C-alpha cells in the first residue's frame, strides 16, 4: 500500500472504499483548500483525519485493479532500465572522445609521474606508474589509436580540463593510461549504437566496435578485446631482451 505521505496523490483507493472520507481531495490540499484545519496543520498529511484514513487503507484489502496497476508501473520501470543496460566510461584523448565498458575500470586518479623502462623503446608503452604503491605498466592510447593533439590551450579564464590516470583490468591483465579529460559513466541502450562511419579517423575506427551518441558528439566505443591484445603485444615487445 502507498505510505501515508502519498495518499493524497492516490485518489483510486479512497474512491473504491466508500467508508473513507477523502476530504483532502475536496477541501484539502488537492481540493479547494477551504478546510479550517489547514490553518493549523499546513498540509493534509499532518492531520489526524488523513493519518486515520491512511491506516484504514493499509489495513484493508487492495482496491480492484490496484495490484495490476502497480505491477504495470514496476514492470515499465524495469523494462526501461533493461533497455539502457549498456554502461561505458567516456573520456578524451587528444581531440577525440572515446569510451570503454565501465566494468574494465579499477580506478581513476590524478596524474602521476611515468617512469620510463631502461633500454626499452616502444611508442605504445610509456613506462610504469606508481598506483597505490604498485608499479603498473603505463600505455599510450594516443599512440595506439593515432589520435591528434587536442589543439591550442583554452583561453584565459576558460575552464581547463584535468588530466587523469585510468587503471583498467581485463582477464587479469592490468594497465594504466593517461587521459586528457574524463566525463564519467554513461548508460545507453545497446540498440541505439551506430556503425562506424568511414569518416572516423583510421586508428579509432580500427579499434572501435560502434559509435555512442553523447550530447552533440559521436563517441567511439572501443573494442576492449582488440585493445588488450594490442596492449599485451606491445608490452611483450617492450620488455623483450
């Protein structure tokens, strides 16, 4: 049953139970406001008549059709949530907005120093970064995707985005990569994803499995399996003796 604080919005129960005087709908806050008790109680929910009616509704049976109505409301809410079952973290690398499934991310933190690996030369592997006392391989999505620079710095007085370090993990393989800006988590309906157009940059297109519409932008939803294959291969090359 609806809580006492909400029965003024539920006309149907009182209409079906003729023993209840739903005065809040006639002379109360949902009526013409002529009830003399309003000057004292301000709102019908503070009145003992209203509380007694709520208790009577709770102790009585459901009005005809009420259970079906509430079931329908819950069902529609569940269906709407199921439709937006996709979840991705949106971030910016250079001039491009990109996304990866939320489940891959372990941590998002402030930028940290990146220590290069001695005698190792691989553009995709920047080095290692200290994340909570653990050295994690730091990779460059900018290099892997061939992303262009973001352009000139913001004008004086304009908001300057904060760079972040993003820690990802898949099947036990961990890595961290710097991002120029992080928007946050976005839920989406997988059926609304778009195919990759030919106009998308070559590197991003090769590693994207779909486009996600966000605000007025088209965000490349990266293929995590392909991306981690490249990361592992780059790491093997960088650490080979």
